[in-house]
């Protein structure tokens, strides 16, 4: 959508993620077959296949970038619906700071679809705010990085608040940005297990045993070190062989 159309719609109170506008754009894309063309061209171009969920404007080279409100060269995909891919299609799946925007039941649907479209032995990487780290700043940060994180969050997202800054910042995580469910390490681990994943392991941002999963995070959107402070990152695998139901 060009800048003029966006300006007109915003003056009418219609933002990019307005349900009516999203529905109209998605219907238009389906009519033109744009997303099917992006998908088919991607599979023809790349042997190692990598699915990026919720890419927004952080596009990864060599990945099939997808989003509910897609821009140019991004495939429209509702991460909570059935994916238009055959089973066992992808070697890797990546999602950064997206799953927390879904209600828990919808997140289960997302992870089960990820499991389905991954090849046996394929790997998923999930990055999301860490509930334990968010609560670690309450009632006061426990370390200097936490203090810097609190100061930046207060200045950026709760300006004008001079008292009880920590309370306002913690509340913002449950009420702003469309967050629906925040995970800690234990909950994310059990959720991945529930959806059929194995070999579950925690990683620092930017690090992975798989070169394809290294340095993917959009760290530039935060001051240095703060996305690391806020986030939790797990990788997990789809089993190479399914368990025998008769055993």
C-alpha cells in the first residue's frame, strides 16, 4: 500500500492492522495468487527451506518471510491457521517476539502446525519475552542491566511516570503491544513437548548449534544488550522417527 493510501486511511481511523483492511488486502492477495507465487518461487529457489513466522519488516535472506500483515516480498500467513504447505516441507522454522501476541490455545495451534510442516529432524527456534526476567525488575532491578532496561522501558513506553516506574513497566507487558500470554522457561519447554518436539534446549540470542539459526534476532530495535535481557530463546526438533503407538 502506498503512502498516500495509508495517510487517507489513518485519517479515517483505519490502521494497517484494522480487521476490515486486513481482510480486504488478504482477499485481494488470494485473488491475484500473490502468496502462492511467493511460496512456489521460494521452494524452487532454495534447497534448504526456512520458514520465518511474523517477520514484520525484519526480513531474513534465504527465508520464506511471512506475516499476517505482509509487506513487499512477504507471504501472507495467519500463524494460528492451517499453513498452505505440505507436511515435512521445511528444515527450519523461526519466530521472534510473536508467540506472546497469541492466546495460549492459538499458540498451541501454531506450534502444532510448525511441527507438521517441519521435516523429520527439522528445528524450530522461538524467541519471546521472558516472564521471569520481566518480573525480575520488580520491586527493584537486581542488577545494573536490569536498571538500564527499566530506565529505557520507562522513558520509551511509559513517559511522564515519575513514581512506581517498575509497576508501570511490568503492567505494560501484560497490556500493551497486543501481548496475550508471556512464557517462562518451564512453560515454553512443556508447551513444546506438548506439541511433539524433542531435543529442547535454551540458547543465548544469536547463538545456535545450527549455522542457519545464528544471528537472526533483530537486536537493533533495542539499545545494546536490552533485547538479550528481555528475551528467552529455545530451539527444539521434530523427531526423525515418530514413536510407535503400539509400544
